[in-house]
């Protein structure tokens, strides 16, 4: 347990203008503790840092007293604590990464669970990141995979951002109680606020389920663009690896993947259509050595983490699917097939056949769209449809949940 003076010194070091992580590490290597840094003379400090940095260290940072009071009040709440690199509860997996943060602000109601993870150099944690504007398919994959990973005992780390991050957290929260995995959010702001604001309920759900929210940034830190690449290294360094679900070539997820590779962590990338912008980042990662994965089991097996519970659940699921398929095939006699087809045509059921019976033009359009993204111009050329009618039919199919609109004016079949 750190004293108030220890915490105050760490906070002062964090808030000193112009003294970043690199300079702070040099200072700690030279003088051991933050308190001792601020006892040094200008000449002693100049042996380690620049003139400007030495002068800044001799002055109290603006707003320090108010920041100390705010931190003391925050720490007085249950389940909120500040960890530094020398603390026993600082995650060993993160400590072994190339660039561990000096301070880690943590919200976690289950301190015993946190301590059990922190003590392990290879904690059962897995990062999951991806596009902020994923396809509907990408969202479903992120949720389903996160749920399966959590059910198998791997806690899922993500960044609480829009898109894949949120889906990963939600999926992990869907895991039943018998799964040991939980959800961990690493954010790029101070923990006295939630960004984006619409994820306040999600953040609270993570905490209510026994998970954790982490930040290296002091209280009061706003959402600054430069902070998010920094937080990505924590996602990369905490876990055994990182799963990338859809990413463009400009996605911040590629930064997380690169940092994971530099930290000697496994990187898993999901392949997609060669036409989809959200797949190009994953394809680039695969070319650079990331593991191409198509199932959750491939991730678990690669990490050597396929618990008995997960194996048994997968076996039961396979048996159930086999039974369902067998029953379906057994009932597909010519007579029954005719009844099914007639029924679909009569009630306009939400299937490909239903679209065919109800509107032949929309059925042809659905077949033309296919599972690879295609443009409006390509569809118009292929089907020789008037543009207005084509757009109307595409809208109908989109509202029916048959296709989805992708960035760049592309369309893709969902089912």
C-alpha cells in the first residue's frame, strides 16, 4: 500500500510538463523513487534530463493541489486504485512488455480476481480490436467470438470504442457464469469520465460483471486523439495475443497489432472479401505474419488454451448441429419440399426463396449482390436495371435484413 506522499509524488511526475515516459524512466533509474527526484538540485537533474525538463521538475505543476485532492477522493471509493510499476498488483504481463506505463489507474470491484491476474506473466487475457465502422457481419463475429473466448476462460480486453470494441465487450458480458473470462476496457481518458459518452452504461456493465476498466492517464484527462495509440500498447501488452476483426489500412487496430508483434504476442487476423475495405487491414497483417484464423478454436489452440469446459461445450454444440441437420434432411422429401415452397411463396417468409416467390426482380438482385461487396454501378451494368428501380429494390432488401450497405457505396449480402 502506497502512502499519500508516494502517490502525490507519482502524480506530480505524471503532471510535470515536458517530462514524458522516456525521461521519467531515466529519472527513476537514476534516483529510484519519485520523491527523491524532487529532492534533487538542478545540476543533478541536468545529468539525466534536458535543461527545460530540469527546470520544469523544480517547479510545482499548475493545478497539482487540486489534482491531488481529486485523486484522493477518487481513491477513497471502493474498487478504485492506482498502481505503479513497483507495486505487487501491477500486471506482470504488462510489466514484461516493451513500454509499460509508469502508472495504471484501475476500476475493479473484484480485487482478488485482479490480483490473481496481475501475478501471472502469461495471464489468461486476449485483446480484441477492429474497425469503428464494421459491417453487420463484423459486429456479429466480434460478439460471438468474444463470448466464446470468455466462456473458455479468456478475459477479453478492448478499448471501449465504437464498433468492434463495444461488440467485444458486449460479447464477453454475454458469457454465462460458468465461464471464467470477463471483460476489461482500456481507455484513453481519465477514469473520471467515459468516452464515448454513449458507452457509460456499457462501462458500468463491465464493472458490475466483475471486470475492470484501466487507464494510464490522470483523472481529468480528456479524449485527445494522441492518447488512443498510447492506450493501444496496453491492450497489446496485457494479453497473450490480439484478435483483429475487420480493419481498414488506416485503422488504429493495425497499431495495436504492430505493438503486439513487438511485444512478442500472437496476432490473429480474420480474412474477408478482397473487395471490402474493412478486410484490407487484416489481409495486410496476414501478409506480415499474423495468423489467419477462421474459428475461435484456432485461437484457443494456438494459445494452448482450450479448457475442458470449452471442449465439452463445443462437442455438445457439434452433436446438436448434427442432429438438426439430420432431421432437416430426413424431412426434405419431395412432397414436403413442395409444401415448404408453397408456404414460403404464400406468406413471403424472410428467406431467399420467399423473396424469389414474392418479387422475382429482388431475388435476382439478391443473387447478384452475393457475399462479396459490389457497387451500384456494377449491379446496374450486370442487371440492366433503371437506376431508380435498382436503388429502391436495394433499399427494400436492406430493410428486410438481406443485404447491408458498406462504406464507399458498396453492398454485400448478409444471408
